[in-house]
């Protein structure tokens, strides 16, 4: 077995890949920065279990949720491309600095419901696949989050309520929107959110109800302000050489499992929204319906974000948005 041992800050870990001598079994590691109880982690676990079933247990994937290998989401693209990590499940906003196409799913108010987010992803999928392929990787499937809103200590009804609010944002687009509207956004990786809430470094969090529920946000905040903002996605991606080294039967098992999990993932989202409402109610979280005035203010603030994205992505971006808005 080929074992590559790498040192990270405060952590030394062994990552396994390749064929064990004299056996057909292949072992891979899968990294994901989100907690084991999160929706996106459960989707990756489903993939792991389905791969084992489809491959007759000849492919064994070990999950490392909660960033337990010491890597943040922004590290995953290069690590998987270089073969240090065989597989990772990663929030796509972490890849915006690599290619602006990855900002698409987080475009504010473009595709804020599950059906729209699914259709947008399917239209853009060939473009995503090409980017991964050019960087030594294979896109396996997407894992959608539940709709994004604002966790805060109060109900938010207008841009005045957002003025100077120290709000965690998750990518360049969301950071720009909240800067324009007058808040004090702080773009940070997910693993830093709870520590910042605990120290008062942030007062609010732009994220899904799901992410707040799995991180017990009721220990710090009292309201979830629902918004038709966006549905973010994770993408699970694999080192291309690792995939190519598999037998044809094992490759087929990976691809079949990915297709099955992809279809199940979209169905899980709506089920999870209903579950999360019950959990938030149990913990005393006030779920605030979208305020029309606030939605209007945020929509206006976000107009330049899409305009800039279209300029950055050129004809490809225009083709995707045109196809999406045209209903094709």
C-alpha cells in the first residue's frame, strides 16, 4: 500500500490510496470541513456506503468530517488535484479564487429555491466538469444545502437593521452584497464561525438553517431570518489519476454511486427543511418570514454582483444564465 504521510499545523495524518499488494481492495480518504451530522456530510456518507455496495466492498472510503485532517475547504482543490487527498466534499465558494464559475450557485436571488438550484446546476455542470478535468480531477456529484438565510440575535426587516452588523459571509459575492448594504461583513471559513460567535467576533451568520442547526446556533443566537437568497452547494471531487487507476468495474461503481446519490441529494433537501423547522422550534429559535422591504434592499445591493460575474465569466456565464432564465 502506498502511504503518504503529511504534516499539518498541530496534526500529522496518513492518507491512503492505491491498491493493496495482492488484493483487489482500494482505500481512499474523503475530506469534508462540515460536521458529521450536517446534510452535506450525510450525502458524502451515502456515497461512501453506495460505493461499497456497488463495488462489492472492493472500494473502501474513509470519511474525515469536521475538518479532522486539518484542511479547510479552500485547501481541497489543490490537494485533490495534486493527489494528496484522493476525494473531498467542498463548498464551492471556496474555489471562487480558482475560477469565477464556482460563484454561480451563490449568486444572490438568482436561483433561491430547490427546483431552480437543481436546474441551474444541471445547466452549468459541463462547465464545472471541464474545470475539474483541466486540474487533474473528476467531478462526482453536488450536495445542495438548504436555503440560505441570516442567523442573528433579532428579527431583520430593513437595511437599517443590517447597518454595521458584524455578519459572517462565505464568499466574495455575499461579502460584496453586505458591504454595499452597509453591514460589516467578515468572510470566513466554516470552522471559524462558532469560535467567532463565542468571542463576539461576529453578531450574525449568513448560512442555511441546516448549518445553524447542526452547529447549535441557539447557544448564541435567537432568530433565523429566512430569505430567498440562494442555495449553496458542495461538490465532491476526486483525483483523476486515482480514478483512472481503478479497474473498469470499480470506475463503473464510482460513477453509478455518484449518479444515484446526486438524485437522492436534491430530494433530501426539502425533507431536511421541514425537519429543521421542528428542531429550531424545539430550541426556541424564532423563524422570521422574509420581509419584502429587506428582500428588496438586498436584491438591489446584489445587482452588481451578477453583472460583475457575467463580465468575469464571459460567453460561458452569459450562456448559462440565458439558458436558465429562458427555462431551457
